[in-house]
C-alpha cells in the first residue's frame, strides 16, 4: 500500500491549484488523473510543429490575481503575452449572416425605445434572488435580452445562461481588482496549458495520468483511496477535484449525505470541436469569436488574438449530442472550407455545472457537511466556472484543512 501526505483526485485547474498550495506548504502531493492529459477544462491543443490553440478555456485577465500569483511563483510572469487587436472584434451570427462588432457597436443592436422604457425601473431592482434573464431583461427589455444579450451570455459558459443566478455562487460575472502591471487579457506562448504544466513540475508534486479513483473510505485518522487499477493509497488529506458527478460517486458509500448534496448541482454536457486551417483558405476576418443567435453551437472561438503567419484555428463549442458529421458540416459551412481543410481536428466532451437559483444554498449545504472532515472538495461548481473562481475555492479548502492541523 502506498502512503502519501496529500492525494488530489483530478488534475484540472482546481486540483492543480490545491496541489500547488499544499506543495508550497512543504507537503508531498500525489495527483491522480483518469485521462492521459492534465488540465481538465484548460486544454491547449498542440501540434508537432509547435502550433497550438485552446480547445477549452480561452481567456484570462489581469483581474485573475490568484492565477497571476501562481504564474509569478512558477517563473512564467515574463512569458505572458498580451492578446492582439483581434480580441476587440467579434461576430453576431443570425440567419446565415455575420455582423462584425466591437463592444461599443453592440449597443447599436438594442432597441433603444424598449431599453428606455425598462431601464429607469430595472436599474433600481436588486440582483439578489434573480436570474440573469430576469435582471438584464429588467434593464434593457425582454426582447433586447433575447436578441442580443442572451447569445453572448451563453457563449461565456458554453451553455444557456439565462437561468444562472445573477449574483453570488455560480454567477458569471464578479468584480475583481485589476493588477495593472500585467496585460489586461493575456495568454502564454504555448497556450494556457503552460500554467498547468508548470504547476505539475513542482518538486513536491507527482502527477499520475491514466489512473482513476474508484473509492474513498475513512480509516482511522486518514483515508484509503482505491484506484481503478486496484492499488490502495493511504493518505491523511485527500482532496477531490473531479467533476461534481464524479465527486458524488466517489463519496456515495462513505459520505452519502455529502454525496447527495453534490449531486443536486445541475449539469450540462458541451461537445467541443477544433481544428486549424491554413490562413489563405479561410474567408473570415480576424476576430476573437463568433456568437450565433440560434444554432447547434454556442460559440466559435479563434486563436486570432495570438496571430500566426500561416495558420488560424477555431474551436466550436456545440450543444450536447450533435453528431460528428453534423459538426464537421456546420464548421465547414461557416468557415467556407472543405473537410480536407480542417487539419488535425480534435474533439472534447466536457461535463459542466449549470448553476440555477438556489445554487448558493447547495454550496452552503456541501460546506456544512464538510465541517469536521479532513477532506478537501474543490471544483468549478462552487463559486463559478471561471479559472479564478476555481483557484479561490482550492485555496480556501487548503486553508480550512491546514487549520485542522
């Protein structure tokens, strides 16, 4: 039986940032990842020639202070790359036509008479207990919300966000102070996956890929984790940083009430399809993303803010259960290319939390059931889906467990 001080299940940004905290405190950390790659929703797809694009999370900002702390400590601060001019152009796709916009021009899409009738009343309504649709419809009108705002909000979490809580745990937008010494939005020369690789390279962290967790049970003052290969690992401090569905499964036998609380989180599956295309084969002007008003995908995000002289890349985030042939046909139709022009295509199916009104209560119940347990629980289903939200949760969980001694 192997013995490790800290064992983390899941190598997404939540698991890696928890491991980073523990390793920084001098603990030896083992990270187990069921898949053959690390990063979770951070997925920088790389080609043999070094070209990359993001198939998962795309953009980080200088308001992501915790992420920047990791980047600085890992020696990546001088490698941050400012996103280029294409970041300010995006498309709104409707009825087969793309309107190219910049943030100020989005306002021209609103019916200002409708907005004028709603705004004076809606601006005084609080956010507490309201959905995204309720709050923003009150500001600009229901028609404006559905025609303009709803598609853009759906593009952020790659799912319809109308029923998300507009504030608190699970909300999309949070005000955070900016660190002006860094670019407002940035990436890394090899994609955001460089941050995950830097964390995994910490001298106190060992990562094993292709190893899943099958069960976790308390034994004495610690826990026994059993892998899908039958290995048993003893640890004093386990942390589960897998999807909420996986976390609920792992805890079902030993902590059924905690498991049930986690299982109450809503969920949606997103299927991403990406490929690179030779620059001279694609008609589309350089842009950050294209958002459809009504389509089989939520958004298509480009690598154009980090331009390459020969290649462009596009990541389409599709609704669940869209067949591969339909995906390829839709990609080719929008980009006006043939299937043979899509080089090194990649696909990824991701299970994401779908917060609704009452999500704050679910999170509070999970935390209540964690009280008194030397068990860490982190992920993108607590404060929000943003990378910074995930790191904040992991840091808070490490501090809670550290306080227990």
